[in-house]
C-alpha cells in the first residue's frame, strides 16, 4: 500500500508521540507509566467500514510500531458514546463522524485541532470548508455527500434546463407527476434548500471563520421570494411539492415510472439501478437564473481532545487515511464521493458518481454551528404550511422571528 506522507516522517513521529504520551495530558491522572496507551491508537469506525481501513491501519503499525486498533461501532450510537466517554478518558483516540457534529463536539470540548498542512490542497474545497469550525480544522474529511436529480433517461432523454422546463418535460412525456421529492407532514428543508439558495437566501451569512450565527439570512428579500415561489408550487399551484409524499412514496413513484425526476441522494441510486431504471444524474434545476446549491454533508475523522497520542493520531489521519488509496477503499465500502481530489477523480469514472460530483461542486457545507438547531426546529414546519396553502410571506416572516428568538434565548 502506498501512503501519502507530506508533513511528518512516520518513524520520527513515533519518538515524538511516545514522548508526548508519557508526559501525560488532560485526563492522564498524573501517571507517566502509560507506555502501552502511548503506543496504541484506538479508532472508532462505522462497523461497515472496518475492512476498508484495515490496510491503512496495518501499514501504519508496521512502519511506526504504533498499534492501530479499529473498533466497529453502530453508526447510530457512535456520536453520543464518544461525547460521553471522552471526558472519562475511556474514549478512542480517533472517531469517524460527520461534519455537522462539529458544533456539538466543539461545545463539549471533546475534539482537538487537526494539522492538515500542505495536504489541505489535496481535498475538495467543500470538504475542507466543512471540516473547519470557527477558523480551526477539526476533521480529516473522507467523503462528500449531496443530493441531485435522478432522471429516468428512458422517459426523458435530456436534462432539464430549469425547474419549469423539468415539469414541462415530464408532462410532455405523458406524466401527471413529473417530479417527486421527499417532504412529509413536517416538511423537509434539506431537500428544498437548493431552491432556496437559487433565490439568494442562505440560512446564515459567513465570514472568514465560516458561518456566522449572528447573521441570520432567512429573512432577507430572497427568503420571502423563495417562500412566495414555494407557495406557487404547492397544493394551490403546480403541486410539484406535496407533504403527502414521504421518502417511500417518492421512491415508488420513480421506480414505477410515474415520475421521471427524483430529487434525492446517492443512498437511493442502488434501488433505482436495481429496479431497471436507466438513471442519469442531473444538477438541481433552478427556478431562477442562479445556481440551485444543495447542502453538502462531509464525513471524516476527529481526534479526541483527551488522546494521549495526538501527534500519532494526526499523522495516521493526514498521511494514511487521507491517502488516495485509503479514500478509494472507503469509497468502495460506501459508494460516496471521496473527499481526496485524486480519489474523487478516479471514482468519477463511474457516470453516476461523476454526476453527483458535478452537483457537489456547487454545494455548500451544511452549517455545523449550534444555532442551526434553532433553524431545524421551525424550518420544515413553516415550509410544509406554505406548501399546504398558508400565506407564504406571513408564514416565512413568523419562521424568521421564531428562529431568531430561539437563537437569542440560547
């Protein structure tokens, strides 16, 4: 296995690691007799990705003498277990996770900064942006995930040039329901966000350190314009958005040929391909002249703030798990676009992955700031009300007021 070592010489790093580990750190209880801990890295990973990381772990152990123990964890429990165990000193040195955990992990003081060094240039820009919180990088990214439009190319041979064109193409194909997207009774703003951004209405503004929680942008003129448009596409308009359509209903409509376009993520591509659909991946058709930018979710690895071996952890992440080879192994395990640029280019030989990558180039990181919790609390419900016929502007203004009040109360 070839590894990419740009910032640390692994053999030299071991001496530094052992010195730091024996010197102790927060949570070390004053003991300096901890050589076994200092020569071991415990890494929590999604149980389905243990095999994909084994070669990198073995290579690092062989080259440095630092044992890497991969511990498979249930993805549903890994974050809460990590937050609970790190302060006790019993947690891992490294954990796999998602970038939108960053606000919570930082607030709880359970993550340490990562030094990417020159290797930062080896990753997709959105991956590095998502891995950074308040100006500091805390995550080594390995995958980028975003939604896109799945098109039944047998029903509609050419991509739509706009949202209206998408509906028109579906209708021309004889469909009464050209387009489907998951909503549900409480809405689904994650799936509607590309259309919102096309109106120039991000959730928050940003500065040099990332998203700015003091700059709520939902209430700008673009937000109200989006709300007005959303009302025209709901129950009293085209019906393109429908709260009666949940994820299963949207999937069934596409798989049975009732709908030609389906806005969803890579997690549903397998079902479409297995169902015999001739799938093409398109950018999200904009309702305006500006790009429709979906959220990007980035997956990666965090270093524990209580790790006794932070130097080795950083070395293993940056120079082994960040390598093109390892990121392609992770891609094979999860079929999600790699964060490493070279690996992403290699994976994009698959036209499906290439399509998602093209959409992802326009994507923006989902905000990881704690204030985002106040947005999720009200956002989907307000959009669902607008879809179902509520006054768009008044409903949107109440959403903004509720969100701002919740942020101020934090």
